[in-house]
């Protein structure tokens, strides 16, 4: 079904707000290309965990696939699965054991939660705009935010790990209109930054992971 001009204009105006609301979910960043042997895979994983910036790049890269696939349900589940990949393994294992869910069930649940925000509706918008999303390392987590994360680890999932530092990930979105829509002309670009996407990067034993707030 082709959208009417007023509907297209409304989607363009609302896209950034809808996306910012939808991204705030429990998860972590992942993705990456396959490697030829076990040592290379281990080296690649260690490289991803070596800095907060590398984690931010992974979250950005994995979200590109969601956009490229038109916010399809499968791409959303793939993204949440990639987020789980870079959560602290001890926390994920403990949470799955307590919940009785398998990893795939957990990933599907997160994907369903993400999709239920209406973010999948943004796929229709891609006929009329070019959208780019990147995640960047932002403000440092406060001591109270770190305390809340560590309380979750120690009391909620009973994982013997501690986050010693961390940062918010900001979310930058740029949209370029591809055709005249309502009051917007083809070629117009709108940029917006969400300082707190709800995604954190945290440091545990000199390695970096993603957690959600």
C-alpha cells in the first residue's frame, strides 16, 4: 500500500522520536565478519572488547543491517542477538539460568520487545528518506549508575563481576529526504543526537562490554 503525502510527511517528522524510543532496550553490541581459524576469532573478539570506541562501532555496524533490511522482524532479532554477544558472558549465563530461557528464546523476546515499539513501521519510510544511525561514546557514567549496574550483577543475576567504569552511548541520526514530501524538499537533511540512547559501555577487568540502562 503506497502512503499518501500527508502520511509520508508525518512519518518523516516522527521518525527520530520513534527510533530513539525504540532503541532503549536491554542488550549489547555485536556482529563482525567470520575469521579463518580459532586464534583469529579469539583475536578479533579481544580487539572488540579492547575499547569503548570499538564497542560503539560494533553497535553501529550491527544496526546498519536493521536499516539495510528495512527494519524487518528478522533483522531486529539478528540485532538483539548481536547485542547479546557482547554482554558480559557471566551475566548472560546467570540470567539465562535463572530465567530458564535458552539464548535463542532470550534473543527472540528482546526482538519482540524491540518490534513492539513500532520501530518496524519505519521500514516504509526508507522509500522516501536515506537514514544513517551511528552510536558514539558519550558522557561518563556516574557513581550511582555504576552502583546500580553492579547491584544488578551481584543481587539480580548473582554474577561475580564488577563494572569499574563506563559511558553512555549517544545515538546520532541523519535523515536525507529523497523526494519532495509535504513541506520537505528532496535533498534536505535533518540530524539529531540522542545523548542517552539507553545503551552503556562498561569496563570489567580491563575489557569493555555493553549493558543497558
